[in-house]
């Protein structure tokens, strides 16, 4: 009987798994992501869990992410949602595939007060393909009490990487 080889793990997911075992590993992984995509550092995210098809990332409550009424700013929530959705997808894609966001629809469900938690999941299975396709990603953002305050649906364009990359 031929042994079954496990599916290769996405490089980003392998990095997360390795770093998560270290003291302060989640913090270090979060900083590394922000070095790669600097704008995300504006919300100071903290990755809590990452696995194929799921990303859980938190954002502390601080004045720098507030709007004029003292709640978490809408764009900070959008930033958190795009970060969670993009990292989830990057950690989940089959080898040779890439992604880019095409658009995002958002719903503000309640005043966003306190620390926020974003959970990103794909709306359907992620697949390798010979041509590009749209993949909707759902991101739910909750407060410390677990109440939904924000929801995003990000339309991602998933396509094969050009040859030689």
C-alpha cells in the first residue's frame, strides 16, 4: 500500500505554527505580518488562532482607533476585517495560488466599544483552479461580551500564480 502524503502546508501557516510555540510567539507573528503590510500596524493586531479556513485576530481598545464619539472607528474595523480575511486565505490556499481583495461589503451592527475580535472564514471551499475565481470571505467582529458589532463580506479574487513565481 502506498503511503498517503499530507497536503503541503502553506508557508504562512507553517510560520505561524512554528512561531506560536515560542514565548511571545503570537505577538512576534503579528509584528511580522505588520512588517510585510505596514498599514495593518495602525490597529496593532494580535493573532490568536490561524488554521486552514479560519483566522482569529484581536484588536485592543485604544484612543488611536476611536472616532469622534469614542467608539472604534469604522475604518479600523474594516482594516481588522481585511487583515483577518487575507491572512486566513493566505494560510489556506493551495500551493501555486494567490489572492487579492476585489471589494468589501460591511454592516455596522452595534456601537463598537472595547477590544474587538475578528473571525474570518471562507463562504465555500477553497480550491486550486486553472483560472481565477471569486471567493467570498465572511468576517464577523465581536466585542468582549461576544456580541456582533460589525460584519464584512470580502470578495477575494483567487487565481493561479504566473509561471516562475
